[in-house]
C-alpha cells in the first residue's frame, strides 16, 4: 500500500498479522470506551431518557385528551339529539295548540255570528210587528175618520171631537178584538 509515510503506522503494519493484538492499543481503546460510556451514562443518557419519558408522557396525555374529547363529543351529540327531539315535540305541541286555538276562535266567531243573527232577526221581527201595529192603528184611525165623515153626512149634522174620539176608540177596540 502506498500512501503518506505518516499514516502507515496507524492503519496497519505490513508485517503484522491480523491476529496479533497490541495490548497497549487494546487497553487504550477499552479505557477510552469505558470513559466515553461513563460520560455518556452520566451526561447524555439522562437527557435521552428524559426526552423519551417526556415523549411518552406527552403521548399518554394526548391519548387521554383525545379520549376525553371523544366522550365530550359523544355527550354533546346525545344532548343535541335530545334537544332536537324536544324541539320537535314542542313544535308539534305548538302546532296542535295553534290548530285548537284556531278551531276555538272559529267556533266562537260562528257562535257570535249566530247570536247576532238571532238578535237581528228578533229586532227585525219586533220592528215589523211595531210597524204593523202602527199601520193598523193608522188604518183604523183613517177608517174611523172616514166612517165619522160618512156618518155625519148621513146624519146631516156634525159630530164633535169628543164624539169622534169615542167612536174611534170603540172602533179600534172592536177591530182589535176581531183581528185576534
């Protein structure tokens, strides 16, 4: 092997066999390894373990938080479904109540209209009866006036106002009795 003359002793000597062990090199290597191992165990390994523990704790916390969030979501979904059922029930009740109120209002309106119509009929019948009586009274008065006028001409004399009123009253009484 050709190379720089200073590197040859470190790589391997050409005359040495691979089985030849140099105790100084072996001892130095073991001491350096043990020192490195002790330093690594003292300063590096605790940081590695601490990082692994922190990572493990973080994963556990994340899993716990995810499980808690899943439970909260499940509870929120159940509550939402319950509120939705409640709202549907309440809406159905409101619709039924509105229908019942509308029916009651229609019935009340119908009853009021029937009552008002009956009152109007009664009032109209009373007005008709009053007009009928007034017409009959007027007709009787006119008939009695004509009868008195005819009678006074027949008799040839004039009847006084009191006689005329007496005749009118008698005639009215007689007509009333005959019409009933």
